[in-house]
């Protein structure tokens, strides 16, 4: 019997806790407690996904591209690291905010011999 108590110490502990909690607080408390724990297990990953989405949109709004050379920066510097152009006045002309239908691409066809 002593070996059984040592091997199943956690099972015995949780069983005693349940047998003490249920008569004092009732089955309704126990079921609501378990449902709240399960609800938290599902809501915490959802909260993390929302935080990642907000962080991604925050950094997306900080991205600037240089109109002269096309280099991309996170908006931490005032000048382009590649060509040295001023990026402060280019922040309103962010190409990532434009819809693809608003941009036009000029293509000239050439005949290949």
C-alpha cells in the first residue's frame, strides 16, 4: 500500500482537492471553473495573433521607399541610406499605401530580329 501512495501521489492529491472543493462550492462552481480555464486556453492564442497583426501593421506603416533609387527603409532615418535623398518629404508618397489599380506601367514593345 505504501508503494501505491508514492507512485500515485499527484492522483491522490488532485482527488482529495476535488472531493473537498465540490461539497463546499458545489458542482456548478467546479464546472464553471473548468470552462473558464478552457476558455482562456483558446483566447490566449487569439490575443497573441491580434497582437502580431497590430505589430505587423505598425511596421508596415513605417516603411518608406526612396523615390530616387527605390531603396526601402523603416522610417528611422531622415535620409536615404543608398543615395542620400531626403525621406521626410517622401513619407506622404509611400508606394505601399497605393492600390495596384492606381499605378500604371509603361511598356514599349520592340521587334526582335
